[in-house]
C-alpha cells in the first residue's frame, strides 16, 4: 500500500490534536491575562489631558457629542493595544507632544470611562 493510502495512526494523531489544542488554549490564556500596557498609568491625569486636548475635536466630528467616538458601532479600538496605538496616532497627528507616560494616562482614562476592557 502506498503512503498516500495508509491509514493514520489514530493514537498518534489524537495525541497531536490534543497537544495542538492545549497549546492554542494556553496561548489564548496568556494573551487574555497579559497586563494592559497602561496598567500603572494615572487615569485622573489622563482625564485632564483628554478634557484639554481631545474633547473639542471629538465633539466637532460627532455633532457635539464627544463620547460617540467611543460608543459608535464601527469604532476602531477593540483591544488595549489598539487603544494605545490610537492615542499615539492622535498625539502625533495633532502635534500634542505628549510623552509616552501621558499617552498611557489618556489610554487608562479612556479605558476606565469608555472601553472597560477586561483586566
């Protein structure tokens, strides 16, 4: 019988499938338990920066309701990493000259008030 028609060794293939599934589950668990990139940031400081630099622009884009940028159905940010990237993007585009700690503070505030990502 050719190799192409040889039946699979069931115990070996089952063991391999179980090992792969366990590895995937462990990887998912690690990803979910990783700390947020802004876990030690100061959301109170982030609120002050957001109020000063972000609210006016967001309100102008959403008919006066600045919070709609966070609650709209097609929002771009769906993970803590995407939140940090979006804050960094806004910082660069608008030329705010925030330090990385400032960006983390804003992300921590936005997560606390709008996104509420699981820890």
